[in-house]
């Protein structure tokens, strides 16, 4: 399946991401391994609802557990999330 096809399938199945979700996903494009940030550009923690919704939609996936901060969701882009974020 091509990246464009993956994006179309993801959008039909899960709906389009909000602007906030898309902005968060796009920040992972330039990070090693597609790591998604824990904080926004102003240093505020990313809302857990944004992270969980992106995981549920298949655009992000948990990467590893943070032993010092177990409540933090350390995530990375999935192939579908990368294609969606890179679109346009």
C-alpha cells in the first residue's frame, strides 16, 4: 500500500486529525525514529487526550515506558501517521 493510500484509508476509518493533532504529528517528522514530543513549543505538556486519540487512530504508537515518569506517554509516529503528517 502506498503512503497516499494509507492516508486515505486512515482518514476514512478514523476521520481526519484535528489541527492540534496534526501539528503534534508533524513535529515527529524531523526527530530520530519519528519520536513525538512530550511538550509543545512553549514548554507546556502535550494534552494526554491528543496523544491517546492519535494512538487510537493508529497515527502514533507507544515507544517505551519512561521509568522516572510512568504517566508520560513516550510515542513515535506509525507509518500511517508519518504519511498523514507528511501530506501537503
